[in-house]
C-alpha cells in the first residue's frame, strides 16, 4: 500500500472528528465489592464507605459506594485492548491504524480529565460511549512529530443516566530519529558495542516544513536567511506566517538578511538533555540589523561570555548530514 501524502492524510483525519468510535461498551462486570476492595488495597484508600458495609450503612451513603476514580475501571476491556488479534475494530483503532501506516507508529497518553455525577453502588452496570473530539494539526514535540487525538467518553448507568465523563489525549507520533538513534546506540543495536566503531550520532529534531514556512527552510538550505516582508506596508516578520500583523495583508515578499545583529536576550539550556544537542546550549533572541528578531543558537563562545547587546554574525551551518541551521557567532 502506498503511503498517503500529508494532505491526503489530513483530509482523511478530518473525517474522524466528531465521530463515535462504535456502539456503547458495556462493562464486563457490574460494580462489585470485590473489585472495590482490590482497588482500595492497591491505592491504599482506607475510607470505610468503600470497604466496610457496617460503617458505610451508618454514613451519608447508607451503604457501600465505589470510589469515583474507579469510573473507567468498570468498562476496561483487559488484555483484549492490547491484543490486535482479538481487538474489535472500531473507529479509534482504525484511526490509529491509519496513522501507523503513515509512519506515526508510536503512541503516548498526555492528558486525562474526569468528572463524576454520582457515586456508583454495587449492582450498577456502567457503559461508555467514546467520541473522537478533535485531532490537532501536525505538531513537533520532543518525542517526535505527530498528531494529538482527543477523545471524550460519557459513562452511563443501566438506566441510561450519565454518571461521569472523561477526556483523554494521546500523541500519535513518528518516533524521533535522534531518540531512536540514541536508544539504538545505548542498546548496542546496529553497531556492536565495543566493536570500536562509533555509534550512529543522534540528529537534532526536524522542524516541520509546511505550506507557510517551507520557502524559509529552502532559503536556509541554499545558505540564505530570508525575512518575510509585507508587500502592503513593508513590516518585517519572523517566524513566517500568512498574514501581516500590522495591516492584515496576505501579500508578502522576502528580503535576504545581511546576517548582522546583536543579542537581544538569551538563556542557557542545561536540562533536560535531548540527544543530538550539545550542552550547555545557548538559546538567543537575535535582533537583526534589518529590524526583526529570530530565535537561534549562539555558538563559538562560552555561555558566561554572552552579553545582552553583544554583536553577532550569522553562520548557516550543517548540524548533521541533512540539516542546515542559521546559527550565530560573536562578531569578529
Ligand atoms: Zn502589512
């Protein structure tokens, strides 16, 4: 199967937004005291309204209730969720499959929010409906480039009454080459450890190139630092974007920077250390002579030598086999 282009993929992704992943999932077991006891033991929750029927009877609840945070536990499908041979095809697994086929093979959960409408009691039967609420545009993250997928679950009881909801966000991403290379090197894969051959050097994260900024990166590839200039009012802008913030014109041209500027502000990055970068890393906001600013790395000097206002010159350098970056060095 030939992989889709980015446009085709994103068009396809949009068809999943607002879609129910499938019919309601009914919990395999009704709310029950055994599972509540196990949960409380594992979590270390000693609240007697969950585990002591006598104490619970005397409480405002009049009997045992389930911890509200167990909500999702009542509908989890166990090993079936992780086993592709038994996993039921639904819109969510289909969406993940589509992204995997296009190279976004990894997944990580990033956010979860829950709300509870009432306490669940033994005998309640919980079911859930999941809707794919939104899919982000392609994002560059430390883990790699990918799409954030937000889902919303509504939980109902045996009478169809809502008992709570949950939003869940995952990042479905192309594992960062830099991290992969670092892990490969650490695991001794590719190049045998101790063979005397240098492990593959991890590369820096790739900037996404899209409709609005590819021209700028192509300039860097040619060795030119370009600045976007509004054709209507002449205002310069960076980073590249479709519209002038001063007059809202979408007509623009590009001017080539002479590559001279000064340090407007800076910070020294020490942690966390991403593979592919040398630390300490000086991240500086450079005021270009043309009158606009750009965030870049300052190289060729010690971090404690950097000063606000320090004159710097552009140096477009190959940072690995495939990528050039506009770096700055202290002016001679
Ligand atoms: Zn303008």
